[in-house]
């Protein structure tokens, strides 16, 4: 993720804070200062920092379980609305997914028990509303319980998907979980609208609603690409353009909307580069229709072997922000594979 700074690395997992993270410290700190004294402001900042320490521990609850199943955790990112552990993948075995998902909230309940004990052994009577430890107890109960709401992709939603997936195909279970998650997201938005104290719920509603869509789509793509290679997604016949062809003469090859790029031949059957639909359109617009393709052909596109697993190919294109890549078989360029072609099969 862009715009993050590393705070530290624990158990081999880097913890990063997003650039927007200090905003929440400023909002709560300044709010308490204005309403009371600077000591109140400092106390609020300390409380928020401690809450986020609990959030980090929650994410480590998930992460250490994921690592136990042999999956790499890239990092944990802190955002103003909470934390996010980013793993290479999510275990598909229902039992494993349930254990991973429940481990986060369990950390909060464990922390709440510790804070409850601390309250118990305090000598002086406790002012529940203003006591630091009492606040932390309550917040951990809320964090643990809230995350168990079955709003996929929140923890409770993942548990729900795991339970459903042990009774029906994984994709159908995910679809049900997505639908339930979206209904709950709409309820969150309604509550936020009716009661301004719950304004944060509107942010979470958006996160859940669109998160559910994108996660379900990602899983559909993953299943559709399973067992396939990038070679399976090559267009049937691709015209090889000559590098001396003029831009305006190459333009008709792009009449079909599905053609997003074509290879340009160099000497002795070697590929010299690729021209994309947008390159041709830009050249025509700038009045460069009479230039040869060698002038606009690009060479800096990713290349991959035809045997590359299709999902890996898709990840490569997305991570390099490219819409297409070249495919090589036995050292020979055989065509271009596009993000559109790879994702179309998921429906
Ligand atoms: Zn969680």
C-alpha cells in the first residue's frame, strides 16, 4: 500500500501506519483539549494509541494463525478506521478460515479479561466512565463483539462463509456471505444516518459493501483461472504488424473493441514491441498517422512464459499496472495476454 510508514517488525511481520492514521490522533486529541484541558487532550491521544495497540494485537491474532497454515503475511497496516493484516491468500479450508477469523476477536476478549482483572485488584473505587483501564476493557469488548457481526468481509462474515462452505460449494457460500454482508452494510448506513453518534459506521458500511463485492469477484476469478496457464488465454490469431507500417494503416486492426494491443515485428521474426489501442488513438489525435509503428511501439511491457499459471500472470499485470503482457513459448513470442481476457472467464 502506498503512503505508509513502517513502525516496526514483530514476528517477521512489518507493521505500517497509513499517512492518514495520525488524523485520528489529531481529531480526538484536539477535541478533548477544546472540551477540557490539554491534559484531557493528551489523555485522549494516549487512549487512542492504546486502542490501536489492541487493534494491532487483534491483527496479530489473525496473522500468527495464517502463518501456521504456511501462508505469508505481507504486513499489517493501520488506518484511521482500524487495522488490516494483508496475507498472500486466505485459507480455503472452512475450518482453517473459521480459526483464522475468530483469532482476532479472541485476542480482544483475552485483553478485556486482563483489564477486568486489573480493575478488580484496584484499591480505590473506579469511576467507570473516566478510568483508563475501564475504558480499555469496554473498548476491547466492543471491538471483539463488533468484529463478530457476520458482515463479510469482516471477521464474523468470514466465519459465516466458513460455516456455509462446510455445507455447500465454496463459491456459493461466498455469494451468500457477500449478500448478507451487503444487507448489514446498508443497515450500518441507516443507523449512521439516524444517529450522528454512529457516524463512523457509515465509513465501515462503505468498506463492507464494496469490500464484499471485490472479494467475491476476486474469488470467482481465482476459481475460474484455477489449473489454467496464460497460454490458454491467448487470442486465436494475432496479426503481426510490420514496424515499417504507418500508424494510420495499422488503425483498422483495432476496429474490434477486444483488440487492446498488437505485436510489432522486428528483424528475423523477432518482436520489436507492442502498440496498444491507446497508443494508436493518441498518435492519430496528435496528427502522427504518417509515422511508422517503430516510432510508437513500446518495449517496456511484462513478458511471461506461456506455462505461467493464469492467476500468477494476472497478479503480475495488475502489480505492474499493465493491461497486457507478452507471452513467450519455447523462446518465441506467441502473442499478448490481457487483463480483460484473464478476468472475462470469471463472468
Ligand atoms: Zn479481525
